């Protein structure tokens, strides 16, 4: 996977969080990640086992879950990939796009369960995902059809952001090669300087720099 770049997004403090009961706690800082070159599994939601959720970059997938984070490579193969945010496959009747609106109630929001048949959107290989869903329009049409068939209303256009990035899942800690830091706030630039990593205002800008 030498030509695949992954993104792990961070909150504003560049510290990954996890849930302990109903409480969100700090879990792993960017300092620890760069020092150990390892990202540990920190996400547990929607009835799934604890895992590391990130995204891969591609010309049709250049948005990110949050506006700052780490771009990296790894030799570890993902366990599987979703073409969009996993919440779209759950029984959540009220789907919220912006993380800041749920960050204090993650234990409630993450308690939703996956809808029967969700596995039609699960891929083992990135190339197979891209073959099935070459464009965002195809993704949008298929996931809306899935949710309507499950008895839910079609997604309003305001939720389109949730298909503009994918979810790459690892069920074990991942050894990485840090590549770059992205973000528009000063802390992102400071992190890049501290670790002598290239800085970009967004993951899209990083992708464009590869041309």
C-alpha cells in the first residue's frame, strides 16, 4: 500500500479521545503518536468492537472528518472500508453532520445500531470500493435507497458531507509513517514545525501537492 495515503483527524487540541462509560477522555496525543509511530484503537460505537477509524485519500475523497489531523502511510492492511461515515448505516433517525454538536453526548449518539443489510457497503479492498462507487453521486443514490428501503426518510442535501469522506477501519494498533500535518489553525502549523513535518491547510492541498 505504498501509494495510499491515510488521514487521521484530530480535535482542536490534537489529542485523540475515547469513551469511558458516558465520559469522553483524552486517549492518545499527537506527541505520543509521532514518538511511537503508532496510532492506537480508540473508537467504539454502533455495536462494533473498539477500532481505529481513519480515511484514505483519493481524487474523489479529499474531504476529512475534521479540519485538522495527520496524514500517514502504513504497511498494515485495513480490516475493511466503508465509502462514507458509518452513521449513515445506523438506525439513527436524526443524523448530525457536525461533530461539535454531538461531542458532549457521544455515549447516546454512538449507541445506535447498524441496520440489517449494512454489509453491502463493506469492502475489504480500497480498489473494490472505488470500482463500485466511482463518484459521490453513485454513493448518495445507493445509500439513500438503502435507508428508504429500511423505512427511513431520504437524506437531505445538508447531510451530503457524510459521503465526502470514507471510513477505513483497523481492529489493531497501526504502525505508521508520519507524512504531513494539515489544518487551518495555528496549532496545526505548530505541530508540523515541532516534528519537522510538511504542513498543509487541508488534506486536499496535500493531495494537490503530489501532482
